[in-house]
C-alpha cells in the first residue's frame, strides 16, 4: 500500500503566485476594468444640459410710449450633449414690465442636443425712459441662459416758456395788446397739434390772430408761434386758455391772464370865453339901467301933475 505525501512549499509561495496571476491578467486583458482601490477617485458626474439664446442681445430703439409696440424673435438652442427641457422664459430687471414674451414653441418641450425653439419678445414702453433688462430661459437643475434687451420710451412734449402768459392791464376800447407765445417740443420724439383754439373763461376778451403750429410736425427742441390779442370787453380780471390739441398724448394748453380797466375819460367841452362884443353889450346894458329909472320917475311925476291922462 502506497501513500502520497505533499512536499512542503517554501515560505512566501502564495504571495508570489498572486502577483504572478495579476501580471498575467494585465498582459492578456489590457482593457479590462479594474476596480478602483478603496479611497480612490470617484466616477465623473453626468454632463449637464446647456442652452443658448440667439441673438445674445437686441436693441428695440426709440418707441413711442403708450402707443407703439415693437417685436423681435429669439431662438433658444440646446448646445449641450444631453436633453434640455425648457422650464421657464421670463424678462427680468428694472422696468421689465415694459417688455413681455409672446408666442413660443419652447414650453413643455425637451430640446435634444442641437435642437432649437423660438420665443417672441415685445417692447411696449409705458413711460419716457431708457430700459436695460434680460430675457432668461431656465432648464433642468435651475441652469439658465440670458440675452440682453434694451429700448427707450419716447413722447413729444409741447410746452411754453411762460405759463400763464400775462397781458397786463389794458383799458376797455383801447385797441388791445398783442403777445407772441413760443411753443417748443421738449420731448424726445417728433410731435405736433391738429388744432389751436381759445377756450374757457373770458373767451370774448382774447383772440387768436395767427399761428403756425397746426398741422406742423415739430422735431425735438423745435418751436412754433401763436399770436394772441387781449382786448377786454369789460373791466376786471380776465382769464382764458389756448388749447393745443395734439395727436394721442401730445398737445398742451396755455393760460392767458389780463385786467380790463375803465375806458379813458372823454374830453370835456371848453368853457365859453366872452368876446369883446358881448362884454361891451353887457356894459351898455349896465349903463342903461339908471336911464330907465329916471324915465319911470318922470312918468310918475307927470301923472301926479296931471299932465298925462290917467
């Protein structure tokens, strides 16, 4: 009967075998994934969605406030490598209420890499001012992209240097006083009026003689003129207005004031100067009175002497 006994292995044989097998694996399977040792680097995070607005900025220019609306279209593109759902489109910044988003194909739509959608943006200013805001698009994870928006609200603004216009004190019936009133466009857009008229108060004492404002489009800082006459028809303080009625928000009014005085006193007749003849005649009359008295005394005496019949 035979018995088999294993020979004892030298010390360190197991460790050497493990290293040998690892080296063979690396040579035979060079692309095989090797687990990271404990405490090594973590795997890279997945890529994030990425959006871009085109164009990156847009200037609407000068737009008439409260009357005009101007629009443009932006393209929102997925420039990343993963799907990008569109969660929000908004205009942000001071004065953002003067802008708004309109028709769009972006909402509830996940843009694939390279895909795009559109959004319309309008500028409708409500005041005379300059604005600078941003159009913002939001995707997954709160990631956003923006485009710059700018515009200016405009309006014509007609005004006069002196309001009210005072004509001073004028006598009734004297022919009146004429003033020239300059009207200037103090706004940032052309504008004008389609009628000028005297209205309110003492309309009978003020008269619009001539003007070159009606139907004229005044550029910013340009001027037109009104010629107004104050000819009071009575005494006392007089007030009226010149109304310049413009197109839309344009136009203005000018207050007119003046005081009517009593008419100038009429010339009194000169006292009659006695001529020499009249004075002489009166002197003769004064000298003739004693003669009349003497004649009467003689007549009375004759009656008493009965020289004249009774």
